[in-house]
């Protein structure tokens, strides 16, 4: 984590006006462990968002709610399969509909 924080400091120093997108790819099946990972990476890498993967199985992605609410991090993309075509922009409306409809 120290090395990751160091990389971020160097980027910020060398390109202070750059728009840096720092995303954490988070496994939706991790639950509370995923929230803890996001907390640690948020501090080290100054995260700007999360990519939530493995939403094609039994995972409901409840960690998305915790990450968004407790850490104030937006969910940028979701992965609902194994291919690149299964990665798509996150829609809160579609996410809530899927949660409610089972």
C-alpha cells in the first residue's frame, strides 16, 4: 500500500492539473471484506470510483450500497460476466430494480 500511495503522490506532483481516474475493481461476492478493501485503497490511491464485478452469479452486490454510502465512492462500472462485453456503465436505477426483483 505504501508503494501505491507513493505512485499516487508522484502522479499528483508531476501532473497536478491532470484529471486522474483511480478505480478499484471489487468482487461483489466479498461483502464486508470488500468494504474494508475499498477503505484501505481509498486512503492509499485516492480512489475516484469502483468497478463492481461478478454480478452474474449469486452475489447481490450489497457492498455497492456500503461503498457508495459510507465511503462516498461512485460505482462507475459493473461486470456481469467474464468477457469485456459484459462490462458496462453502472445504472443505479437498473441496480435497484435487479435487487428488488430478485
